C-alpha cells in the first residue's frame, strides 16, 4: 500500500478517518501494518501491502 492512499481511506462502517501503524515497510511501500478507526476503534489489517477493509465479522 502506498502511504498516499491514507488521504482517501476512511472507515467503511462510519466514514471516520483512519490512522496508520506500520509494521513492515520497503521502498516506500507499506507491506504489513494496521489501520485504526478514530471513532469506533475498529482495526483493519494490511497484509502483503493490501489493506483489508472488511468488517472483522466478514473475515
């Protein structure tokens, strides 16, 4: 995932801003990490540089 994507990503449940926590980054690409909703405290994983914005009940 490119860091610039954070400008347009919002929580799919409540449309609040997401914050980013990076675990692994390489060549400017976020490979692993999490996105955190500032409103409802939902956490979305980033795996293999793909953010998974499905609610956890849909995993």
